[in-house]
C-alpha cells in the first residue's frame, strides 16, 4: 500500500494494489474507489483531503509487515 498526497489538488490517493483501475465509483462525496476489471478495490481517492483526514497524523498501526532481507555483505 502506498499513500500519495497532492497538495496542488488537496487529494490523497491510497494505492492498494498494483493492478490498474478500470472504473471508478464515488461512494460518498469526495471519496472515489478505483476498481479493477473484476470489481475489486485497487485504490481510494479522497478529494479535499485536508477536510476529511488529519494529514499530519497519518501513521501505520497494527500492520503485519513482512521482513525483507537486504543484499548480503
């Protein structure tokens, strides 16, 4: 998952999958879900993000991270 904030448009995009979105569905004002060809959510676009999200407090909590080994020395 990747978060992208675009200050010029005050939008926050949450990229959930590496599959392309083919359709978009507004679920509530200012929140649009990007869906793949099978109807699965691949991204969330939040317009006017600073009105809906406390941007300075974005943090990851209780996320199961997989440890990735770096190159051997």
